[in-house]
């Protein structure tokens, strides 16, 4: 199949899922065309089945906002015609599903039918898309997609609650490639992060408000009062400065390493003992799954799709949003003795196997075949 994938090329979960999906589809002999404004961060281009087409938006002083949707839909039409692309898969409704719909219409006028699969990822529904300024167009885009998928059952229900749609939504959870430790251990040693007696606690995110970074710091504060520990903060975003200030105020700045956006996620996770994800909402929580796949138990909030990923008492524990005391108590339950920690590490790894790439990617392929049959 020749498939175009439209996604955000950044470190965010939706872009990562789209990129990993495209790479796996390429391995399965599909021809995959990524169409976006810069090269997706995890994309390996030296692959005969992978193409990348950049969307350029020329700057013009008349425009206060440069019209990305227009450039994207034009690019889609051109690439579909040039390469004979058969199917379009857009990740994140805004504005990709909208631009995809326009491309479909333009192509239909020329006698080309292009089925479109839209994957909803979370904030496109629960935070941004739900804003009254976007809602009408997002509802329209969902209703005019040929197939719609969501990354969790919870996100599917939220979509029905928040949008005017009766469209069937197929739940296809996010996935993870079960990796063997493939980094050079001599390049990154545990001692760089913590002393042997210190537990390594990790959080990875885009440091937006929704991630509740202040809770990450507070939970870590509670943990390190009871047992020796270090906190690895990976990622960058608007709340980072406030997190640094909070760490200074609490006198624990020297117990935290701020990595920024890092390409060393695998080694960091492989040395981690616990992962914190206390988000306000999370449609899935891909970062938690990545941690679990590296045998790292998760302390998370119990909102959104997180209970579908983190299994209470097996891969970690879940608490109400903002319940710092409960999160600290649960973290200490896991970390206090070696046997319990080992049990949770094993539990995390086992649960992550439910989301293996081999199990999940065929669900997308099945949907693609259905979409092609339907035209
Ligand atoms: O908030 C983020 O982490 C980024 C955001 C995105 O769109 O990239 O993540 C959303 O999609 C991920 C991949 O499907 C999910 O794992 C995240 O839970 C979801 N974020 C939220 O719902 C807040």
C-alpha cells in the first residue's frame, strides 16, 4: 500500500506514534510518505520505503497567521498525484484532518478517491479541539473522515461527550517496540546520574501545565525525605522554569538533573527505578508505556486513559489528580525493599507487552484495507 502520514514532527507523543507506525509499516513493505513541516525527530530516512515531503509555508507580510492548512492540503494533492498514494492517515485532528478533507475534495474533482483515516490523540479533543473557536471545524473533520481511531477507550468516550458526532470510533491503543538494551553502556553509566545507594526517579514530558510538573517535584520531595533518591527531568516546555524555582525553594535542586529534550531516553529509562506521571489528563500516556517497557514501574494519576495503561498494583499505582501524599506513599511502597521493586519492574514489563508493536500495527493495517475496500 502507498500511505501518506501527516503528523507533528516534534517530540510530542502523537508525532512519535505516527513516526514509529510509519517505520513499522515500511518494514512490512508498505510505501510510507511523511508529509509535514520538518523531518520527524525519530524518522530514519535511509529506508527504501520511507519518503519525506516537507510542507513549506512562504512568509508574506499581509498574513498575520501564515496559512499552513492551505500549504499542507496543496502538498498532499501534489504528492498523492505524483506518487500514486492510495491512503491518507492523519495524526492529531487539528489542523491535519481539516487539511486532509480539503485535499480529498480537490482530488475527488480530478477523479481520484483518497480514503482518510484520522487518529485522535488527546489534546486535539480534550484541550485544544474542544475550544469553542475550533469545535465546529473539529466536529466537521471527524465526521468527514472515512475512519476515525482513538488511542484509548477513554478518549473515544470523551470525543462523544465533547463533540457533535455519531461517527464510529475504533480504539487502537498506542504501542511500543520491545527493545533490547542497545546503547553502549560505557557511554552512559548509572554513576553519572546517581550514587549507587540512590534510587533514580524519572519524569519525561513536554512540561506543559497539563503534566503538573509541580506535583512531580512535590512527590519527589516526599520520596527523598524517606530514601536517598535523584530525579531525572527529561523534556522542555513552558513549566520548566517554575519547576526549577520550586526545586530551589524546596532545597532539592542538587538532587535533580534537568536534561532538556534528550535523545538518551533509553539509557535514562534503563537505569530508572520509578516513573512519575501525575498529569491533569492524559488520553493514553505514551511516556508511561515507554517507561514500563524499560521495566520501570509508574506512579500516575488515574485520569483519562491512564488506567488502561498503568495497572494498579502490577505495573505501578494510580492516585487522584493532585493527591501528592497518596503518590508518595505508593512510591515508597514500591521502592522500600528490593523484592517489591523487582516484582513491580517485572509487572511493568509484562503489562507493556500488551501494547507490543506486533500486536497493534496490524489493527491499523486492517483498517487501511477496509478503507480501501470502501471506496
Ligand atoms: O501532551 C502530550 O504529551 C503531547 C500529546 C501529543 O499530541 O503529542 O500527547 C497526546 O498524545 C499521546 C500519543 O497518543 C498520548 O500518549 C498522550 O496521552 C496525549 N496527551 C494528552 O492527552 C495530554
